[in-house]
């Protein structure tokens, strides 16, 4: 982390106006003043991120004061996995993730990738000095502090990769309701911060470092693996083979360095994540949860069919994104394709937890740093965040839950619906998130097809986060199939 912080704190340069600086990223044709600009902005972005993280901690206080009693957590919408899993996964008994098994459920080992398990173990070691009765809450608070630090890293790295719009982009991440509400549900911020560092390193034209960060991110969570696809596609279109090779080597090396020891000495524990993911059924938040009540019950009840539907749909969408990458009139920006690939993965997924919004957050603001659509998307995420907890409240309390009218009345009174919400109201919240994410992805596709409408490129910048791709000419492009007019769209050169 120290070397990354040093990269993000280079000497100041440029003007004080974030929007008036020269275009683009940390180096290359889109501008060379981003490091200095970020050095000036770092105290502001760090302070605001820390403030929002503190508000997120306060939002969880009603549940923490009740030792995260489930009824309290769902009523107050302040659930977290961190506190209960300290006990359920045996960390309180000194069990080592992956090496020691536990009983009491169908899961016998920590069901997260290796680096996340190591992160959990680090927090467990840090709370050893506390008394036995205090360690659970200490584990939660120490984890929150570590996650808050990772949130700062994610914000600064995202701002670094944004080029001349580093202030706007950093603020959109730091002040987002998604960060406030979901930062401490699980350990996702570890992978989010590492992925943001990977994008920042790539934008700084350090592909080996970018690959290393991405390999560590994949060792913490599965989803960063998907970010390799856009990098490969765009490097092929631009003929950047050397940078691609160094990035892939760094990714493989870092992932193996973390995973290989556990694979060799705790194979059963290591493969738990992959087995659990494969055998898992429809979960809350998935579009299949809605569809199983609307004609697809047989398909969603069989795990094999469900996996086929989800994976097959993703592969079709990924193929469409690949076609877009090679046929767009101008090479898409890296964050645009990364955002689209993640959306393609999440929309048909059988699991879509509330904190997954953190995966999209940095890439969404880099792909499309326009506030109105961002606000609408965040509103959809807020609706789902409260909807899932209040629906679980009705399920756990075995009540029918409030209808839409009563739910709206309760919300306007700044109160939770008594007994939770009905399944129909929950479906509306689920669809609100689904539709707003889909709409944001559609706007990004429109920007790719019509680069003149892309805010980042309105000042003749190319791809501030693109690194070696920024300003590079196309080597392989199918744009000529679209006609000579589209194929001749100019690309900025150094």
C-alpha cells in the first residue's frame, strides 16, 4: 500500500480548477498533470471519504448496540456479515480459514477467496488482546477501520485514473449513498480497492503493476477476473501486445503467489469458495428471484439449469461487448468496457447482494461521470437496500408485510414499515435496481457508439484511464464495416 500511496502523492502541478486542467490521465497524450492535481485533491477526498465512512459506521450503530440481533438489523436496515461470521466461521475459536473446518451448516470452510480469508484472519489476530466477551464487537470495529482505509484508497485511485475530472469523479465515489450504506456489509471493499489500484496503475502505463494489483483483487473476490476481458480486447484492437503480456504475467504471478500455498496445503478449504458458488441456488436480489414467481419456477429450482441460464446469458452479453469493442467508430475507453462487462455479469447472476454496488461504483463514474443518471442509479440502489432488509423482516417475522401505500407512508414518516414489506413491494425494489443499472449501461453503450456525447471526450481527450491505449492508433478494427464515415473518426495523437 505504501508504494501505491507514493504514486498517488506526486508533486503538484497544473491549475487549481479541476475542470480547467489539460485533458486526460496521469501521462501521455491526454495530459500529464493528473498526479499533481490529485496531490492537491487528496486531503479533501480523503477527509470526505473518511466522513462518509464514519456516517456508515453510525448507520450501523443501532444494530451494534443490540449485538446485531437479526430483527433489529432488518428493522433498522443495518445488517452486516462481519460480526456474525466472526463466530459462525470459527474465528472466535482460533480456527484458521481454509486450514480448519467447522460444523453447523453445509459450509465447512470459509467460503471466500484466499485474500479475503486472510483479511478476516488479520482482523481476528488484531483483536486477540481484547477479552473473550469483547472480541466479537472489536473484530467488527477493527474490520470497519480497515475497510474505511480501503475506501479511501479506492477513491484516490479512481480519481487518479480520471484525468482532468479527478475532483468530480472522486467526489461521486466518496459521497455516494452506496458507499455509506454498504461499505460494511461484507469484505468487498478489499477487492474494490485493489481493482481501483489496478486501473490507476494501468492508467500510469505500468502494466506489470496493474496486473499485480488485479491478481491480488482476483485473490480477494471473483469479479475482478472479468476485468481482464476489456483489457485484452482493447489491447488487441490497439496492438499493445507487450503491455498486455506484462499485465497478464503480473496477474497470474500475484494470484498464484497468494493462492498456491493454500492450494497445496489446504485444498479442501481452498476449493470451498468455488464449490459453494457452483452449488448455490437463487439468492435475494437476483432477477431469477423475481422470475421464479413469474413463470420460471422449474428452471430456477434446478441448480444446473440455473447456472446454465446465468452463464449462458452472460456469455451472450460478453460476446456483444466484444463485437462493440471492435466495431465502435472509435475505440471504447477502458472503464466503459469494464463497467459493461460487470453489468453483463451481474444482471443475469443468481446472486446479487446489496454490497455488489461497490463493484460498479468506481467504474461507473469513470465510464460516465455525469451526475443526473448517476443520481437515478443511486436512488435505485437505495430503494433496493431498504427493500431487501424490510422484506427479510417480514419473512423472519412471518408477516404479510406492508403494501406499497403503507410502505410509502412509513417512509415519508421516516420510519420502517411495521412487520416489513410484502413480496410485491420487494419485487418493485428489486426491479428498480435492475432497471437503473441496465439504463446506466445503455447510456454507456450510447456514448461508445456516439463518442461526441461522451463527456470525457468532449475536450479531445481519448482515454485518461487507458494508459498505453490512450491516443494509440488502431491496429485491428472492424469499424470499416460501419462505413467510411464512421471508420474515419479521428483519434487524438501525441
